[in-house]
C-alpha cells in the first residue's frame, strides 16, 4: 500500500466515523450498531482518538499509559474490523463520503 493509499484510507475512515457520530438515518444507525458490536471498548477509544480527535499515536499512548506499539496494534485491529463493517452495508456511505 502506497503512502497515498494510506492517506486516502485514513480520510475515508475518518469521514465514515464522523458520519456514525452524526446519525442521518437507518444506514448510519445500522453501521453504528455494527461498530459497537465489532470493536472492543479499547479499540473504539483509540480509533476515536486517532481518527476523530486526530491525535498522534505517541500522544494517545501517553494519555492512556501504554506503549506506542500497543496503540498501533489496537488501531490496526480496529481498522481491520471497520473495513469488515464497510463491506456489510457501508458501501453507500463510503461512496457518499468520497463524493463530498
């Protein structure tokens, strides 16, 4: 994966997560419920800090009292689970996010 691909993935996931925080209908509610059931509490916390609050992994690690590698692994696992959520009903939301 190139740096440009990683940046695009970051921006799309950020828009996706923001849209979940601001439900706009049945699709958003369904995806929000999927995220609640798919991600662990720690994954939700770190993913929110990284994508929504746009904190650096080092700052997240310092705030939570864990290592940067723990933050990186937790976010990566959460991202993998979020991609699975996008496969199940999130394609329309993903397309809308890319068009904005």
